[in-house]
């Protein structure tokens, strides 16, 4: 049985192991696979593990032996799910590996906006503190989070963990979700429509899957609902935000700042309008990538393969 990992490098740059898969299949691992090479590399494979290589209807049609796709992550928009299901291909994902790491990164971005640790570190190393006539100096206004309102759009596992951290820091939490479930046991918590959440929140954190409905969720009109003192955080999917609209809002001081771990195109175009925007912190899609989270991801992906081979697939993508 042939198993191909099309793009294993970001998940496992060499500090983890795929060896458990080799007891069940002949495994070939590629660090990264351009879309045009996917068919050539996966020909004859019954199982594919994949993170970001597009698996379109045309690609799937050229792989008649394929029976299983294991998505190496939570989001599965990289796969034409309808086409796969028409061909009887089972798709599994890994829904729970990165909850703690991504929520932690939300606050890494937010605290950088509030405390500007990187800016002040660079200033100290450049000699500015040594040259200061005072025992301290500040390069930018600092912001305290206690008492502020955290608005969470998308209240799944990561959204709820983000809310718990915000609550622990003394923030009030409001959330919006298309299918609100049991509210968390947070004293200040309440549900709110998206527009109301945007108008009331001091920090807005996005935790939505990317769908046709919420593509471009944070556009010019919605950004204008936010307070001029508010921050936007996105660790979910880049296309939830319209890049040019956010850049315009930042430069016009319609919002105070933004922290992004994802962009609409990855890797980004060097001419992305966000890069020169004021008060913006960008990290290169690393919120999920702690070794602890990656270790969980690999273990669950391998367990998904085992369950499929045993005839009892788990973590199946149904739509």
C-alpha cells in the first residue's frame, strides 16, 4: 500500500517522526509539492496526507486508486470535498491539536500591540535608554487589558480558550457564532450579533473557519464599526480580512492596531498593502506551530490513518 505525504516540512522539519506509518504502508515524504506536481507524486497512492497542496476535482480524477486523504490540520478548504466524496474518498482532519497554542498566540500578538516589547527591546539595544535623561522612557502608548472588552467571532474550541485567557486577564467577553452552544462559565460573558460585538469590543479576535459566507468578513464597512481605540487579531484564516480595507483603516486611524498570523495569500506578495500599514504586527502563520502542538498533530494524523485502515474512520470531514 502506497502512502504519500505531499507537504510534510512545515509540520515536521525533522524534529518529529513519520515512522509509525511505515508499519502499514510504503511511505514517501515530500517537503513541499507544487500543485502541478501533485498528480505525478501521488500516482498509485491509496492514501495521501496533505496540508496545503491543492487537491482539486481534476487532481482527484487523475488519482483513481486514492481512497483516503488525511488533512494535516483543522481547515480542509484545500480539498474539493464534494469531488472527493463523489469518488468515495474518505477525508479526515485533525480538529483539536492546536487549541492552546493558537489561543496563546492571540495574546502574544495582542500583548505586543499593548506593550510593544519588541519596539522597546530594539530601542534599548540601539542605545536609546542609555542616552535617556530619565530612568525610563516609552516609545509608544501602553495599554492595560483589565476591564477591556474582548469580542470573539467564532466560538469553537480556540475561540473558547481565547475567551478563558481573556477572562483570566480581567477582560469582559462577548462572542458571536452562527450556532451558539452552551455559554462558558464566565461571569461577564454574553452573546452578541457581529455588528454589536464590533461596536462594543476593545479587542476583536477572529476564530472562524473560512466559508463562502464569511470570506471578506472584516471589510471596510465592518472595520468602521469598530472603536478607534480597538485592536483586531486574526489567527484563523487570512481571507476573513480584506487586506486593503484593513490597511486603509489602520492608516486612517479608524482602528488602533492589528495583529495577524495569517494573510489572504500565503506566502504573501511582497506588495501586500498591509506591510507598510501603521501599528500592525504580522507573524508568518506560526500560531499552530509549537512543538507540542505539532507532536499532537502528527500523533492524531497517524491515529486517523490507523482508524481508516481498521474500517472505522474518525474525524471525518462530511461537508
